[in-house]
């Protein structure tokens, strides 16, 4: 597989809640993150490539505020999980 990343990734393992468009929620773990996306360790069934999901870190932030919910698109499947691209409002 050729390297296609445009931004550096940071290996980080945190608990993440993902919610699909039908409201189904699962808790998974991150493997790495960048400014444009992240990779999550996810057991089957995997959300389909192209599907939209909401992503939220499950631990509180430094000042005790709740982490934001970010929308992301599934861009690839891998042996251990899924690659996501963050969607930003333009």
C-alpha cells in the first residue's frame, strides 16, 4: 500500500464512541489520529466505506468539559479496523 497521508499521525489509544446515522452506538479504541482523520480499532461488523458516523472521545477534557462530537466519513477498511476522514463545515 502506498503512503497517501498528507498530515502526520500520532499514535494514541483512547476510548471513542461512534454513532451511525441510524443511532447505533459502539465504544471502540483509537489507534492513531491526525488533523484530518483517525484510525479506529473496530470489530465486525464494520461500517461501510463511504458511510458517515459521529465520533466522540469518551473521557472528559482538561477543564472537565465534554468532548465535541465530530462527523467523519469511513474511507477504508483494514484488518484491525477503519480509517476515517473528518468532515469540516466550510
